[in-house]
C-alpha cells in the first residue's frame, strides 16, 4: 500500500445507510493504470489497527454497485479483504467469556500485574502542587467523603470491587475541582487529566466479569451431561437381566406406607451446596456476597433457609417420637444433648485459638440455641395429627395445621414483642434509641460507636471482645466489630424456625399435593407482603429494614417467604410431577451436617481446593471454576456415602 500511496486518491462510497456507524467502504483509485482490469479496494474496519490486505480483482458490475457512477471507468481500483478481522473478533469473544485481558503489555502498562477487580489509572495533573483525593463508597449510605491521600501525576492501581464517588480538591485552599462517580471495570486502563476540570478517558476497555458465570455453568453442565450418559451406558451394558415383577411380588404394606418428601431433602441439599459455595468465596463476586448492611443478596438467604428447614423437620420428628412412645424426659435430654453438640461443634470450627478474642457465637451455635428453644416447645405442646379439635368449626378444620401449632404461635408472638422492646428501647448512653444502623460513617458520622444499635450494645456488654472481628462492614462504614450471629438475633432466628415448622405441620396434616401447595403459597405471599411492609419495600427506608446482620423481623419474613416458595417449586418438580429425582442435591441433603462440618475441616485441602500458585486466581473465572469444583467434590462425597448408606446425625 505504501508503494501506491503517491499515485492513489481515496473515494468513499455514498450509499452507507445499511451499514453501522463503525463500518465503512473505501475505494482507492489510481490515476495511472495498474492492471488491464478494474479493481476495487473495500476496507471494513471496527478497531483502528494495522491490517494485512489480500487483493483480488472484481468485475465492473460489482464496482458500479459499490460506488456511484461518477467515478471514471478508466480508473484502476483494488479490493482488499481483512481475513484476520473475524479471527480477532472471535479471539475477543473468547477472551470475554473467560475474562482474559488480552496482551500482557498495553502502552507500557503491564496487565499481568493486575489482580481480580483491579484496573490501572493514569493521572495527569496540569496544576502545580499535590492534589487531595476524597472518596465515599456508593454502598455507604449517608456517609461523608473521607480523605484517601494526596495524588500527583503518575499511574496507580485501583480497586473496582465496590463503586466509589471521587472528589478532587486543589492545594492548599482545598477548593473542589471535580466530583464524579467513575465506572471503573476490571483490567481496564483509564486516563484522568486534572486541570480546570477533570477529564476521564478510557484507554482500554475493561472485561465483562459476568460472562464467566455462564461459561462455568456451561462447562460443568457439559461435564455432568457426559458423565450421566456414561453412567447410563455403563448400567445398560453391565446390569443383569431381571425377572419381570408380577402382582404377587408386591408387598401390601409397601402400598400403604407414607412416601418420604424427597423435595425437602433436595431443598436442604441445594441450601448446603449454596452455603459451601458462599463460604468458598462464590467466585469473588460482590453481587453474590453478603449485603454490606441493609439489603438482600444471594449469600444472605442461605443461612435462614437452613434454619427454616430445621423447623420443617421438628413437627415431623415430634410426631415420630410420639408414635414410638418416647418418654418426654428422654426426648428433652435428647434435645439438650443435640443443642450442646451443635454449640460445641461451632466453637471447635470457628472460634479460633486466641483466648482474648475467642468467638463464642457462630453459625452452629445459633442452630444449637434455636433448636433448644423450639425443640422444648414442641416437646411441651406436640402437634397430634389424630386428635380431634375441641371445636367442630369448619374454619378450624380447614386450618388444622395452624390450629395444631397454636401454642407455638403464642411463643412466636412473645418472642416478637421481646425482640421489638429490646431493639427499640435498649441503647448505649451515647447512642440514639431505636437506632438500627451500622454506626461509623453512617449518617455523617453521628453514630460512632453505635454499630448495630441494641444488638451490638448487648453483645459488647455480655460478650466483650469475644465477637466476630472481620467484616466488609468495617471497611466501608469504618464501624466497630459486630457479631453477625449475636444474642439478640437468636430470638428472631427462633421465629424463623417456628415459621419453618408451619410448613412441616402442613406435611403432617394434609396428604394431598394441592392442599400442601396451596397453603405454602398462601404463607409465602402473606409473609412476603408483611416483610415488604415492614421494610417499606425498599432497601434503606421503612420501619425495620431488611438486614441479615441484625436478623431483623422483616428479614425473617422475606427469607421465610422465599423458603416457602422454593420448597413449593421443589415439591412440584420432585414429588408431584417427578420431572427431577432431586439428584445430586438429594445426597447432600441427607448428609447436610457432615457436609457442613467436613467442608470446614478440609477448607483448603487438595483436591477439594486448589490454586495455580501462591497468589491464587487473578480472575473471577478461575475463582468461580475452582469454587464450583469444590462443591462438586463434596456432592460426589455425599453420593459415595449414600451408596454406603452412611448418614451422620447428631
């Protein structure tokens, strides 16, 4: 092309209405004859990069279709194709799906030095002296700007995990030069020019961090499909031929035996699998992590679902003990023993070894406390399926599952009143009454030392330093240490277990699929609307916001609503329509406590967990792939234990 440039002129085709703004056709016309035939050069480009052209002749008719007839037919044109363009687009598409940043070097920026959720920012200051940078997290509700430090011309690595609002001030009078909310993305390269105004320019587009989610799902779905086909073929060719079963082979007792609700075990297995995935890191996605303070995200529903499922099992086990004639004293000792074992396991797994800050409460500890509260209630007032109601009203018969738990509902009312009184009337001397915020920078720093309101105050008063020390809450709000499984939250957690027991009572009292599903959907709707009313159907507003840290009443109602809905969906798919057997989550659900304890004990052990090097994975794709691998290994372990009929119970 360089050889022809001196004698060539560029002619643009007029008719480009059908092409996108980033596409063009260009004709290069030579003033002197090049070949005896007319040639056309058509260049299509998306990204301004150097291309390698391949030239070939075209006919006169093609030339007239591409360009207007005003050109001289005596001109000589050349047509060039871009064979590498589609290849590059394909490579870019593949890079997006696996979160690849491309070339290692980009304009003297070493992209390999960046980690997950990091980007480069090049700063060019046209003003004398250093500048002051103030920022505030967008997640930080009603928070003031805090000083990050002084900045000058140069490059810096910035975090893209949480969005921030930037404010740049001049020195020394600290006049605000600009304030903006940049949309920085992972592996992006940005240029910020600071003068009378601030100009932010993107030098290199960031990668899409959410494409790898679909990539990982597709990879493991393909592996699961291939594995299922292999197992099926293996069984077909190795299974011996069996005699056909006749009516004489059927045991009449098996026909009258009540079938197990497989969907409950499946739902429990889904929940424990999600819990393991969340504990492994869930790919490092902030979207799937716990909400910073108020709000509801994927990780926030796992623990309350587990509590709710424990409640579903309580009326069923209570009925079973009544049928077996277990004495009440013996049953009470069993409840005490199981509660102590759960609390002790929690201390062993998550308390650490530093006696000064030994954490007393945790996940299994809360299970133990709530099981003790709700379990003793069911021992005192067991729901009896075969007993007639004292009043022969049709409305009572329609809602026998609710009437059978009338004593439990009275306890729920008492617990709700107790929790409300403690939350809105107990407070530290320097804190506002009824405060439910994160303290620290919240509300322009007017609640310093009041993290969690009454819940945080009670925990600090009783537990001292023996509370949870690490939390993203402290990073964003700069608040105090807060026990996310604290004392006050045990009260509302017990309410959540009682709500789960209502679903279990429905299973006991109603055998028809329609009756069960109808009642579960009614409960889901009523609880969801009640929780939405308490939180004002918003994140930050309302009387009682959705908050997993506080285990607020609105949080209990909304997550229980979702649990009723999830169980109903599993029930339709597994027990009613039988579209799905519940596998592989069925195996995990039948050994849930072993899955939880086991993944904590072998948290960083190969082959469950692995890493390419000491620095770990630098992308969400690699992190999520490894996290899902760990969950898959535990599902395989649960399957092997199921085959050996080994089930751990406490």
